[in-house]
């Protein structure tokens, strides 16, 4: 009985705290909502999130580029620096009984290596390296927007850097790069027969590109929409932003690498003549 009463009291306290927080957030929304001065309409914000026509940033003072280009250079530099540090200072100290960090690295590499071997048993060394690189870049690049790194645009507007793949150009580049990797596997094993087999699926790079771009863009647009309205800009953006970002990072990294490995294994499978 005492345990039941204690549980009921705890529930009442939690409910009371939640009601107080909701009341505070409501008051803040009412107080700040009328004073907010928006420099863009919601239509302009959503349009620029897709086309990047207005809010551009200067690249080393040489040219004005989309914010996603700055994100791409930043994420690439972070990945290369991290890989260099791990290669020089961590890998030489690997032990037979792995520690936590070593186990994390081995599981991360082993997951993509297993993906390549299971889908392309004949040729998988280069495929494993590529899907590891592509999957890591998509995941880290998508999670990069969670840090909210602020940069100033050419119009002196401060904005957070988006995910690199949220730009249609980056998504198309990733799709075609994966397509050419698939084609290289077909050529290495079956020469021009493998190339012709790859060319039959000419819509593959388009579908991969727009699937990647659409999934990441949808999360960006939802987050932009929530942040735009001050009445929704307390607590909710944290939940929405983190959930959408992590979900898209995991799903899109898996989908692109899985499709690449699957088609690579199909076109690189030895022909019947070689079996004879």
C-alpha cells in the first residue's frame, strides 16, 4: 500500500512539474511572440532552404557559395583530421583485447566490411572501403547540423550550417559517384559486359540522389518550420531536430550503402563463361 501511495505521489509531482513548465513556455510564447521581428516570410525561408538563392556565404573571400558547401568542406576536414589522428596515435596501440574505443572502431569498420562481403562475395575490398567512406560521410555530415555552427551570410544574417547532403547538388554527386563505383565493379570483373549491365539501370543514380536529398531535406524543412514560429521554439525544436536528424542519418547511410553494395555485387558477379 505504501509503495502504491508513493508511486501515486510521484506521478502527481511529475504532472505538476509538467504543467508548470507548459505554463512558463506559454507565457514566454505570448510575451516574445508579439515582439519578434522576422526578416523573411515562411515562404522565403522554405524556398531558400531548397534552392539556396538568397542566403549565401563567402568561401575564403573568393566566391559566394551555398551554406552546404561550407558544411561539406568543414565535415571533410573534420573526418580527415580525425582519421589522421586515429591512424597515427590510436591504431599502433591496438591490443588483442580491445578497449571501448578500439571496439567501437572495429565494429564500425566491420559493419561496412560485412555489408560488402555479404552482397559482393567475389569483389569486395574496394567496395568495403567505399561504403565505409560514403556511409560515414552521410552519417557524420547529417549529424553535423545538430551542433548549430553559426556563420554569417553575405547579407549579414547569422544562420546555422546545414547538412552537406541537404543541397541537391551534393546529393546528385553522391548518387552518381555510387553509380560509377558500381560500374567500376562490373568493368573489373566482366569488362564491357559489366558496363552494359550497369547502364541498363540508367535511372539508378537519379533515384539514389533524390531519395537521399528528399529524406534529408524533409527533416530540414520541418525543423525550419518549427524554429520560424516563436510559439513553437521552446523545447520542441530540440526533440524534433534531434529525432529527424538522427533518424535520417542512420536510415540514409544504410540505404545508400546497401543499394550500392547490392548493385555492385550483381554487376561484378562472374559470367557463366568464366565459371566454365
